[in-house]
C-alpha cells in the first residue's frame, strides 16, 4: 500500500539525434559491464555522502550533481540534484537513471518497497515516480510507480513507495510482474510524470533534490518480523524462569 506519494519523471532521449544516442548507449553499456555489483540488495541505501552520484546518471542531458550540504539532515548532509529545461531537446525532461545497483532480482532480495527523500527546488508542482524498464533505452516496456506529489518549493519530504503488483502500473506490455522483478529489470529511473502512458515523463523546467534512496520491505512485513522476534524473546524468558 502506498503511504505517501508525489510523482515526477522523464527521459532525455526523445529528441536526441542518432549519433548522440548511440554514443550515450555505448557509454552506459560500458559502465554496466565495468561494475561487478550489478544487483539489488536488501537494505542498500544511496545517501551520496561519498561525494559521488553513486552511479546515478542523466544519459546525455543536464548534469547530475552531488551537492555538499543542505540534505534532509542539514549542514554537511550531501544529496543528489537534477534539473531539466522543459524543452523538447535532450535535458528537457526531469530524469535520472541507474543501471547498476538498483536492478536485479528484487523478489529474491526481499525488496518490496523503496524509501526516498525528495525536495522540489522549483516553482511548479511535481509528480515524481519510479520507473522500471526491461532494458536501457527509450521506449522499452516496464512498470511505473504511484506518484509522489511535491508542491513547488517544498522542503524535504520522505516517501514510501510500494512495489507490490497492485501498486505498479504496467506500461508498454512488459513481462509479468514475477518474471520482470526476478529476472532483473534493466534500469530504474526517477522521473516527473503526471500521466501514466510512458516511462519517460513530460518536459518541465525545474530542479529536484534526492537523498536516502533505500531498499526496504513492506511495513507489514517488518511489523510481522518484529512481532515474531518479540514472541520468541518472551518464550525464552519464560523458559529461563521455569528452569
């Protein structure tokens, strides 16, 4: 179940000329092949405190920046910043993508949700979504999350995004949910998208702050595990008292 939501998303390849697109695709392919950590892990988090973008890239449009202060924790808390121009040229859509640590077998890893901190640094409302694609590239099918609504000029807001089948929207005829999220999706995007007809979003001129992207289970799963551990501890205590 979606506890909080805000949406946004887009890709930068809609109007990219063929040579640029080919070069970008080749570069991103090399990036994936060069990194052995090509899998989702339960509990992993991107907090950008190492000063890098942690494999989040734009693919050919506006730069992806690591800002050294001003994250949700305040002074000294680094975060990721992306922007878009609103044009139909590359960089016009608000998007950032990851081909490395946020793809893989979500089902085997037990990852059923993603938490994230977002800040709208622009003058227009945003509808941010997570987009999962079968493979890298413009127009490939996949799944779209429910929206995370960010009012213009918002402060940092924390969101929980469910990846349950009932909470994701299939786009373009992707593989069935169980197959898609066990065989390994090809990329994960953070985009601005009001509509649900594509995984690339709409052109918009804005700036977005991103931090603390975390792979987690559903709250009900966490609560169940916590309850189980508490019951086990209580039984052990009672057993000791009887002894």
